[in-house]
């Protein structure tokens, strides 16, 4: 899916994922379209702003793990976060 970095120096609950390509966003958009949802509907169900959804799907921005989890949960998907040490 791509290379993602977790900033472990960020305050608890505010971990960022730096999206190096459009892998996650592409998968989210593909699932949303498969379910026949538009961004407004996904926004209403997930509680994530349409602008934020657009940025995620476009591979822009640095959504928090919490934001990604909300979107993925609304789409029936899950986040599998692994930290390599």
C-alpha cells in the first residue's frame, strides 16, 4: 500500500500518519464507491468533514489515526497499524 510513518513523539491520541502515496486514500475511495456512497453521506456517517475525506482520498494531508479509524469503521474496514522497531 505504500510507506507510512508514525510520529511517536506526538502527544498521546494525536499520532499522525504521513501518507507517502495515495494507497490508503485509493482504497477508501474504492470502498466508498463500491458501497454507492458519496462523500457527504460518508461524512455524515463517520463524523469526518467532507474536506478531510477529500484530502484523504486524494492522498493529501496527515490524518490522525483516530480520523482514519472513524472513516474505515463507517466503511466496514479496519486499521491495522504495525510499528516496526
